[in-house]
C-alpha cells in the first residue's frame, strides 16, 4: 500500500467544497504591482474570512504565497504572510492548499532565463520549511499556477507586466512568439520538477496539484478549413501536463509520479471559436459547448489521476445557476467513476479586476463593499442566491444525504424555457425534485447539424433538456416528433422512459407523448393563456379540453394512451371552465416565495441591488411597474394612455416580449421596456418602484387568467392596480385597486401612489394571511397527494409515493 503522500493517491481534504482566495501578485500592463489578498481586504480579515467559510461547510481553501511578494532580495524571504494564514486557518479548523507562484516574479527574475529555475527552487524550499510544522494535514502545493496560461500571457500579451514587446504581427513575429511561449512553458515545467524534488526532500508528506485550465475550441460556422486548427489549439491545453508527466519530452525529467493531482480550472469563457476568438456563450446555451464532465473525462482518460476542480465561478446574477450546472456535471463525472475529489468556488470573496481596481467582478460567494461605498471598508455581503444553491448542492455532493432509493422519473414537456424568468411549472418542479427525478424538456430550437441536447441543471434534481434540431417547425409536434423520440431514447433512455410519468403544460406535447407510448399523468392548464398569442379564447379552451380528454389537436397526431390522470387549474375561473362533470380537475392556486420578495430579505449593498440601480438609472420620478410576459393579453393602449395622461410617471415593464410582428410596442418617454430580467433581480426592481400593475385586456382572452405576479407584488409590499380580471375580482378585490378603463385606471394609480408609503395594519394583516397560505411547498404537497390518490385509484401500489413530508 502506498504511503499517505504517495503520488496519485486520492488526497485528504477536510471538505469536498473548497473556497479560493484570489492571490495574483504580478505586475499589470502599466507595471503596477498587484496584491489581490490585500486589495479585497482578505489579508486584514483572515480570521473572519476563514470563520465564515467554515460556517458554510467550506473547510478547505486555496491561498497564494506569492513569489514576488515574498522574495524581498535574492535568497531573502519574508514569509510572515503564509505563516499568518496558516495559523489563522488552524484556529478555525481550515486546511490550506498552497499556491507558491501566482504569476508574479521578483523584479530581477526573467522567465526567459534559465536562472529562474534555481531561484524558484530555492524559494519553494524556503516555503516548505516554513510551513512544514504549521498544519497537521500533509501539505498540498501548486508550485506554479497555470503554466499554460502564464507562458502564453508572458510571450503573447502584456497581461503579465510590461516586458513583452509586441511585434509587427508578421508571420515571422507570430512564429517567434509561439516559440518563445513554448520555451517559457518548458522552463516553468523544469522549475516545477526541480521544486517538487526540493520540497519532497524537506517534507516527504507533501502532495502536488498541477493546475491548468480545461478548454474547448471549435471552428466558426462554415469554416471547415479551420477544424484542424481548432483541434490543435484545444490540444495545447495538454502541453504542461504532458511535459510534467513525461508523455512529452521525458528528457526534461517529467514522469507519471510528477503529475500527482490534476487541478482543473474552468470558466464560462473557456470555450471559444478559433481565429474569431468569439466565446461560445454559456448563458445563450450555445450547442457547440461541451459539459465540464466531458472535458474532465478527456483529462481522466489521458492521465488517470485524481482531480480537483480548482477554479470555477460566474458573475452577477448568473452565479447560482452556473454553480448548479457545474456541480451537476461534476456529479455526473463522479458517477462515471472519475475521482473528482473537490470543487472550488473561486473566488470565495469578490475581487477587483486586475487591470481596473474600481471594477469588481461580483463573482464571489461574498460580495465586498469597497471603502467608497460604506463607512466600514471591505465589508462582506453574502450573496444569498449563490449561498442557497451551494447549500442545496452540499446535500448531494460529495455523497447525497438520504434520498428515496428509487425516485420516479417525471418527464415534463413545456413551452416555458427555464430562463431567465420563472413560471409556475418551474417553481413546482423545484419542489417536486425532492422525491422525483425531473427531466424538463423544453420546446426545440432550430439549429443546423445533427439533433442534440443542450443540458442544464437549474437546481439539484432537475435536468433541463433543450433540443437543437434541423426542423424549423415550433413545438413538439409534426416533424419534430421522430427527432425528439430519438433524442429521448439516447437520453434519458428507453428503460427510464418506460417508467416515466409525463407532465405537460401544453396540449401540443400530445403527439410526442403518443409516440413515446406515455400516458400523461399530469396536464397543467395553468399557463394555457400563452395560447392566446396565437389563437382566440374559444380555441384555447378547446385546446385545454382536448388535452384533458387525451386527444391531440394536431391532425397528424397519434392517439395518446388515455387521458391525463390529473388536470391542474390555477384558479377558480379556469377550474370552472374545465370542470363540468370531470373528477380529475385539481385546483392548485398560484403561490409565491414570500421570503424572496420580502423587503427584509434585500441586501442594500449586494450585487443585485447595484444591478437594479444600474437598470433603473435615469428613470426618475414615481415608478409604476409590471413584471411578466408582454404578449397579446397586455393592454398596450392602456399603457400608452397612462403614459400620456401622466407624463411625470415612469412606467417600467420587465419581461420578455412575445407579440406578433405587426404589434409594435408603444413608444412614450414614460414607458421603459427593460426586457426579461433574472428572477433574483425582481425583488430589487420591485422595491425601487412604488406601484405594481396588472394591465391586462378585458374579454375572453383573459377570462381565466390568474396572474402569478400578483402574489409577488403583495409579498414585495406594493399596492396593486389591475384591470377587472375575473379571478382577481373574485379572490382579491379587497387587496387590489380594480379599474376597467383608462380614466379610472389613472385615478386608481393616483390613489395607490398616495398610500405607497403609508402603513395600513388591517390590509397588511389580510395580505399576511393570504401569503401564509400560498407557498410553493404547499402547492407541491397538494400535487403529491393528488398523484398518490390517482395512483391508488388506478390500483398501482408501485406508483404510490411515500409521504416524506
């Protein structure tokens, strides 16, 4: 058996979840020295930062010693900083993974000169001697951070200091730069190998983690001639690891045992087109992207070494979703047998940009309040959506806490994309995933090439599949059916599909369900109003009733296997229109995440607040707001009349526009169309407005409408003005100003503005009573109970879910 420090052995980490503190110490392009641990206040708040990390279940962190910062003169070292870090970490039960060279070098060291090798080896030995007795765990070192990136940056750019002389761009200059970059890479590898031996002599327990970015590079569309170049550029990522492991140029001293642990850095920008340098945008779900699990698999097959995801994060409102996506991919890699031993949120605490100290990335688990924005400089502000997502994934990784041994597969077919605004079905699935495996299939997107899935994981237990197919027909029917059937047979696969329960939110899913031989378990008619964009009320109700009867409205559809066991309706008007003599109609009212919208939950100096302020900059005066889809149900003439009657008001409209091309949006100085915004931003945007609106048209198109944003408005503490929708009048007339025509709507808004800041205890008590009954968890439990009853009525005990609530 190998000793505790044997190369290639799975490392001992105090926690699977790791926090990285930004520690770059190079010179920026203007030759200004960076000290990132000081720039964000980390050095002054070590105890507090480590304590916060430990409280969040993060007991392993990455820290940088910094060669430039530590070697004050040739052979003279000031190592007080790493010792301070080590002792503080020990007080809080935190393990440190050390990086020695984070791009910076002493002023007299040139990476183009072989003398750098001995200098760095001596420095590494000094650090190892200083740290050896400071921790009980075997130390884990990254001697040189990102050899591939560093050699490219020094040879090809001015990112790392100002020594690089940019040439004339000629072929000869490019070739010279490429050769220089490879020589620097070889030199850094030689320095790493020599330093590894030196550190092992001082501390035989030491482990070594070689950290490099994993990337994916493609040719631009229509440029088949660039496919070989894209493959070549992709393969550059292996050079440092190949040299260290002896796969390439073994005469340098590389050997398999020198590649001890593989550290993987991956960000959204790590996939791009060759030559154009255009990024394959993650937030746009570019189908050419590859999942991190696939990239990890490539590295595992090549090296077969334990791996740690050493850096990953996103910025702003995308942080939580990125974490969920990456975590799901790491989970898949682990399930395939790859020893991914840890996942590092990098940075754990936000950091300013290397080249612009005034620009903060908003990429940390904690944002930072810079000194010019608060009395107390560098205060940490926990990003709640990010933290909540981390907590959910900590229940699954590295080992899932107790879950049902067998979770039924719920195959959801929906016209509502899980991005960026959330619909009712998304909230329900985020709850039902506790005891179901959710595969959420969105309507296909047109794209050339072979049909393929683009996968996303918005919350643990929910996999979103978006098909990219060469069929331009929208929806789930017609020529899309055989393409989608083939894709579903590839994943999640025939075995899973044979046991699946189908849930649909659109009757157009009927042909696909029929082709799969699936009986629809649940059809949620709650959002069938979207059909009004393409047809009138009579057609929409007919569509809903066809869905209820188990027949398809598409003439070429195959008869599905029976009617839905449950037909969900979101309010009393819709339940009445669908009910008749039917017994499978279940009214499940809309709900709200009350805490998400409550003013007490807002963080005044968090990144969401800053982004909301940016979006509303220049929109001064009383603000009236609408959130939701802007389609043919919205009374655009009413909004125009409101803006004309009160030009001093600012009407802010937040949501995607889905209107026919012949229905332009009205243009007024007081109308501000902000487009779709992230769900995490909505509470902040609502908080900055005084009155919330439900400006729906009256008539058959909205006869069964029950806008879910009404509850969000009330949870945010906003007075609400609505047109007389039947469900609003019946259910909430005591809480909402209701006005049928432009003149009365203006007057109702004036009254609402007049009491926007007033406190009405009686009204607030009624709001509190309503919201206390309207949680998504309660709505999901109602659905669970109905599904159990439906299964029992069908006599299938295997379908009955245990009540785990």
